[in-house]
């Protein structure tokens, strides 16, 4: 997570825009899961995020949060129904979008802050599994216990990239005007590397 003090300095509009930008980096994870599992509706999530950007750019734009949250509920995967890793980042994406919509409806900073936590959590869980797999392959002849250190997760380039990107987006949002141009710039910054927060090509 970025500096908590700086998060509290964001206006509600800036925090919402920052959170929407983070979800832009999570959405490809849901898309990959949806295509592999033939479950869900990436277009629905894409449309809902577009509606959020539209509301940010045009405050007078009407957005029925209750209806959108109900629609989102129908395409949230149950992790018990799928036996591959992709369901977890897909679930995180839905939870993040739900937090964004709920936070906007309630004008609640704490709910909006969940988005950054969910994005970081997706990366952390992915790295834990990846590091565990690497250890398992290295120790297959010794049957040594697999131990994942948080320090190893935090030091991994993918987590470093996540933290740097969150910080960069936060710094920009903190000094940005509440405008359509700011929305476009944040979205562009989030997608500039052409990859999701898990390194999946967009």
C-alpha cells in the first residue's frame, strides 16, 4: 500500500479516480479467467468501469449503483466451483469493482481504500504460489518443508512494480484537478505497461 497519510489527503473524487485506475490493471485478470472457464461477463465489468469514469468526468451523470451492484453479483465466481488459480484474481477484481461502486454510493473512503488492498493482495497471493512452486521443484528430492517469507514476496520485482505503480498513480491523483483529462491520464498511466498487475499482457 502507498503512504497511508497521502491516501487520507485525497479528496473523495481523487480517491475514486485512483481506485478506478487500479481496477483497470486488474480487469485483464478477470478476462483471462472468464475466457478459460467460460464463466462470467468481462463486457459487464468493462461497461461498469466505463460508467464510473463517465460519472467522474461528468458529476451530473446518473449512475444507479444498486442496479450495477446487483448485476455484478451475478458474475462473481465462487472459488469452490473452479480448480485453477485464475479464479482468485478474478474474484479480487469483482470485489474491487464492488468496493468502488459501494464506496461511490456511500461516499465512504474506507470502502474505496479496499481497492488498493485487493490489488496488492492479488499480487501477493500469486507470488506466494509461484515461490512455493519454485521451492517444491527445488526440494523435490529432499521433501523439505515449503516456507514462504513475506520479505521474499515484498522483494519480488512484480510486487515492487505494484507498489511503484500504486505510488505513481496516487501522487498524480493527489495533485490532479477533478476533470475528464485527469481521468484519461490516470487510465492511460495504469495501462501504459500493457500488462495487468499480475504481468498478464493486455
